[in-house]
């Protein structure tokens, strides 16, 4: 008879058994070993564990991206314990933590091909927000484009210009660093400028494109880009230049379906490598018609 499953905060001694059952999450391994130490001490998030008989059989993490937005990630269940509703218990625990912290929205992502994860997300009340297409290119560029700037100080006028761009809402006001999507806010843009993660192009001192990118290991990710096709093309050339300079493996881009950016990527020879779905659940409680309190999501 299976032991009762309990949910609690993860503790340091959970690390070894958890990493053991996470070894074969995907053919290429898992990233949990790379983030465990940060997750377990991060004050801006919570790492929880599911246990049976005192032994960890699952984990999940929630981080708070803004005061209103919680990001759910890293839900893992020991293979022999799948099918016991553990993922649902972990998700419920994270949502409860998010509500307790005052978040109004919880989000998560999963691959379009991960049918089990998609069914689970939808079962617990998450709705698909948008499909993001992943494109990849492994060819660098030796010559640095001279029309692209990488300013380290926020430029006044950027925020209203972004909000006026049609594709801004198609990105759902978010940018990606690979598997995590972050809200684009005024404060966030300022930080990204300071980190050197914003590329801009101008014509006659007027913005023609704005892109957000990240660098991890040997991979560069274009997680947001709006503007004219030609200007976005110059930003892509700059990322290819960075790839060559740093002897990286690839440039990848994650863009919402239906944006003009996809045409630009294809013109540069990027190949489609998958689709990621971003899910969202509204955590705000509202009175139902019966007078009881229910979640909008």
C-alpha cells in the first residue's frame, strides 16, 4: 500500500534523492541540478517537496517575478510514483503560496509535444495564453553590424514606443530567456538596459527596433523583438556576431505565432525546432452568481 503523500518545503538533504530521480527527465538530462542550490535559498521563491514515507518523490518551484506575477516551474515526480496525483498536489501547493504572497496571476510553460504536462495544466485550471515558436541558427557572423546599439542606460521614450508597437501585445508583454517568460515592465526594462541585454536600432534618432536577449553557456536567446523587419534583421545579425565572438553553439529565438518576426528568422536561415505553450491562471477571487467565492481561472 502506497504511503500518504505530504507536501512541505524542500530541505538540503532532499537534494541527493531528488537529483537521482531527475537524471533521466529528458534524453539530454535535466537542469534541476544546476538550479537546486539557488532555488532552496532564494527568498523570492519557494521550493517544495512531495514526500511519501518521509522520502522525496516530487518537487516544484515558484518564483515571484513581480508583485502580481508568479512563475511555476520544475515540477518533477519520481517515475515510479507518477499517476498518483502528485503533480496536482504540488501545483496546488504552489498556487496557494502564490495567493498567499498576493499574486494575481500564475504562469508556466511546457512543450507542445508534452501532452501529459498540458493535460495536467489544463486539469488544474490553467489556460493556454500563447504558443511561442522556437527557431535556431548555428551560424555566426564575423563582422559586427554598425547600426545596432547596446546601451547600458535606459533611454527615455522606450516604454511608450514599445507600448505603441502592434507586436508588443502579441508577445503578451513578456520576454523569454528559454523556458521562462518574464513580464515586461518599466522597471524591468531599466534593469535589462543596465545588464546590457537590450539591443536598439535608430533612424534619424527615432527607435526602429528594440530587442531583448540573454546568454547562457554557449547559447544566445532572442526572447523579444519588435520594430521594422530590416531593423530586427540587424539585431539578429548582432546576435550572430556575438555567437561567433564567444564561440557559442547557437542563437535561438522564441517568438509568438503570427508575428512578422518569424518571416525575418526564416529569411536568415533559422530552422523551426519546436513550440512552447505558455499557460496562465488568474488567481483573483471573485463572487460567483451563487454568492460563493470562486477563482476566475
